[in-house]
C-alpha cells in the first residue's frame, strides 16, 4: 500500500518528498499531493515500521543525509500454515470486527464463509456484525483489513475478484487517488515548472509551503 505508507511518512517523519517517493515507488508529485491534501481522498496512514518494512535506523539515515535512499526490510520468513484456521496475533484480534464490518460494507458479494477464511473468525461473529447484533456494535468502525494487518492485499484482491465473478458483479476500480492519476500529475508538474522549481533529486531539498509550491 504505497500511498498509505507515503501518508504515514509525510505525517511522521522529516524525510524529503523525493526520499518518500523513492521508498514507496510512486511519483514525487503524488507525495506532494498527499502532503498538501490535494489528493482525491485522504488515506488512512500505514506505519511501515510497525509492519516490519522499514527500520527506524533507515529513517534516521534519511534525516541525516537528504540524498540517502531508504531500503525496505526483508524481515523474517513467514511460516505458512497449510491447514487449520488462520492464526491472528493477540494484538490484532481486537481489530477483527472492524475488518469484518469493512468487508461487509464495501464488498457485500463476499460470503460469510469467505470472510471467515480470510480474517480467521467464526460465521456466528460475522452474522452478528452483519445483522448489527454484535455485543460491541456501537464501537465497531469499518476499517480496511489490509491496513489493520489482518490479511494481505493480494489475498483480499483475489477474494474480491472471485466473489465478484461468481456473483456476476463488475469489479470496482480503486479510485482513492482520483480517476485520472496522469492528469493530476501533469497538472502538478505544470504548476511546479511555472515556479521554475528544479526537481533534481541530487540537490539538497528546500523548505516550501503550500503557498510557494502551488501559487498561481
């Protein structure tokens, strides 16, 4: 989730746009759009440190050297279970109802059995949330299960595609950064060139405000 990760780095670090763009493998102008809140939708930040993808030492190196490019952490090899229910760490089990509610709200074509296998919960719990009979329903807030760390993005995408195909529902495109991503980048580039800003990443980053970057 590169854009959600970029959102977290913009809000919680002093890294330059170029460093964040290089780590997340997105365009530097997309990082600017996130920082200036001009993206189509405000994303939920995703902590790459907590996810084990980025070490704090790498962020500190980036702070010390603007030309440094951070490296993603490989992390320990995951042990995959071949049978039995999905295991969820204790720290994340309290997030399951939020993830279930998100799937029910955004992908009603997915069955309770499929949700049970994806999240690692019971059909009784899913039915209670679906029918708003869960004991803690007042405090349940739909949240992306990928952001919560309950499943992988590829697993969710595969399940959504399979469920949509079986139900005869056309897949919905992800438009969190707008339907026309290239048009947004072109517009931001034109505004930047109008200000004669040199985007060379080899130069030391300069401090700007939203007014100096996007003043017409």
